C-alpha cells in the first residue's frame, strides 16, 4: 500500500529515493532533515502549490536551525543561505511545474502551459 507523498527538506544534499513505495527525498548526509507530507494537497492548483511551498519553507527553516539569538551577520551569511538552499533543493526534488513557478515568482498559469507543451 502506498503512503502519502512526502519530501524531506534538509540543510545539505537531498537526493530522490523511495520510502514504502511513495515518492520522497532522502538526505545523503547527517544534516537535519524534516519530512514534509503533501499527499493531501493538489499541487496542480495555485492554492495547493502555495501550501506545499509554505510547508517546504517552514521545514527548511527548522532544518537549518533557529535564527533566534544569532547575529545579523550569521543570519545573513549562514541561516538564510541554508534556508534558501534547502528550499531550492526540495522544490527541485518535487519536480512540479506549478510549485517551481511559484517559487521562482512566475505566473503559475504560464508553468501549466509550458508543461503541456512538452
């Protein structure tokens, strides 16, 4: 029986793998990782893609550690790049045109047209 899709957001390298027959991303290092379930979302709609993007971003922030009590310099040069890298990696692993378009700040309807044109 297949489980709901999930993606693991981690603060280092993320690679695709299969867990119990469902798509997921699995960390290849000892870095912190957070599984983000998205089987309950319809990621082909802007609302579903936006919800997944929000979950991924929150998980990336958690995986990279809290930015509470760190200096502005550490936040700028360590925490935020970690969050951006983990979010970018997770969005890439999801491989959904709608999620990718929203993440890149594009009009999601353009992503659907591109996906259908291929």
